[in-house]
């Protein structure tokens, strides 16, 4: 059973059509622009995609904060792609510290769930599995990602509501 320390769940209502939000979360290039990473290939269910952290293109203030992690490797294992409804992947949470080798650690599951909402899209982001992370990193990983997902909701909102994108 999941505990309060095992799962982060965030919700937002995006004033954008579900098709627009779907592309932003399920197409690797678009995902990278708002999230702040460059990925080396597309998202394909059952496959791994690698890349590295780059500053987001949608918010200069956040981009400045991300510069400290620029170039750090990123590795995602795509779990499920259910068009217009669910995109999920696994990753090593809080893996930007070059002094920590997370390769042998368990991953967490990140899910993007979309629902239509009268001309808008309700987006739920869930990251679960923190209780399996080694105790010495668990609290820091949870705290960093809790704040990180709050920030990412702001970034995706800016991205999907900007008509120039």
C-alpha cells in the first residue's frame, strides 16, 4: 500500500485542447522544451530514451535555475502510451547529482493522465515508488520532486497556452 512518502500527485486545469496537451507530454521533443531536457529519440512504449538536462525554453527564471544541472544525463524507460489519455515512464528520481550512482537503485513511475474538461484539459501527474528508494536518498528525492512537479505544472501551462508554440 502506498504511503504519504511514496507518492506525489499534482493536478491542474490547462486552458488548452487535449490534443495540444497530449503532444506536449507524449512527443519527446516538445516534452523536452517545456520540461528542460534534450532527448536523443522519440518516446516508444517499452523502450529506453536517453538525453541530458538543458534549460527550459518557456520560462527564463526557471531556465536560469536549471543551468546548474545542464548536461546532466537523463534516462527514461517508457512504460505506456495510451493516446489522449495516459503517458508514463520510469526514471531515477533526483538523479542530477554527479556524485551519486543511481544505476542500481529502483526507479519511480511517472504518469501523465489527461481528461477533457469543456475546452480545457485536466492533467494529473503522479510519481510513485519513493518508498523503494534507498533511505539515505529517499527524503531528498521526494522533497526535490515534490517541488519540481509543482514547477513543471507551471511550465507546461505556459507551454500549451502559448499560441506561438
